[in-house]
């Protein structure tokens, strides 16, 4: 009888340990996920700011040099058209 109680007790201890470990791992995974999500949001915001800045610079350049802007657009259209017609 004592052996059965000892086995039953250790089985319960093992189950509790597994449950506690599972909860700890889940909490750690959630923390890591939240940290990663925050980092990705930060990176996204930085890229959006950089893209807006570069877009403004491009618009300023085209306004200051309209002939070059039209020439670049024309050449880009020719190159794109050549690529599309080949495929």
C-alpha cells in the first residue's frame, strides 16, 4: 500500500511540474511574441517615416528639375515596356 501511495504522490508531483512548466513556457512565449510585435511596429514606423522623407525629396527634386523627371519617367517606361513585351 505504501508503494502505491508513493507512486501516486510522485505521479501527482510530476503532473504538477509538467503543468507549471507548460504555463511558464507559454508565458515566456507570449512575452517574446509581444516583444517581437513591439519591435516590428517600431521598425514599421521607422520605415514609414523614411519612405515619406524620400518621397518628399523625390517630389522636390522633380519640381526643381521637371525636364530630368520627365526624361527619367520616359526611359523607365521604355525599359518597363520592353520587359513586358518580351514575356
